C-alpha cells in the first residue's frame, strides 16, 4: 500500500511538471505577466491544485484498498501523522516537479524527471516483503 501511494503522488507530480512546462512553452505565462498579479501566484496555484488533486487521489486509493481487504493496525493518531507526512511529501515533490517543469525544454522532458523516483520504488521493499528477499548469499552460477 505505501508503494502504491507513493506512485500515485509521483504520477500527480509529473502531471504538474507537464502543466507548468506547457504554460511556459505555450506563452500562457507571458500573458499572465501582463496582468496585475503576483508572479508567485501562478506557480503557487499549480502547487495547491496538485496537492489537492494528489490528496483526493490518494484518499481514493486508500478507500479502494480498504474495500479490497487492506486492514491496517494504526489508530487515529497514527493516521493523522501518516496523512501529515504524505501531505508534506506531496508538497515537496510537487515543488521539485515545478522546478523541473520550469527547466525543461519540452513536455516530454518535463515528465521524465519522475523516472528515477519510480525506479527507486521498484527496487525497494515497497511491493515485496523483505522476508521473501534472498539473504546475503554469494551468487553462484
């Protein structure tokens, strides 16, 4: 379940990078600069929308997992702590994705920044319990 939640958040962050890059390359930001608004409001709007979207999609993932049989032993305080950590992680990843969306030259490049993060999830113990992994035995052909 934690690995799926992190994949959900990373996918939402990629979408933010793509939207920011699309706004930069299509001239939308130049139009906003001609209006009397704060420069930071554009990126802050992207970040807030992404965090809300990721919170809703993560909540939906948890609800589906509960229907499928996921039964955590956590109490209400533990759930509040987990939600807070996930929101802070989402906020951090979203600002990183905004940074990459601003730096990228194309939409494809903006979306590629999450591949290392997703790769780390696949080589971690997020999907496979560590008890089922091989021990420190030497590899013999």
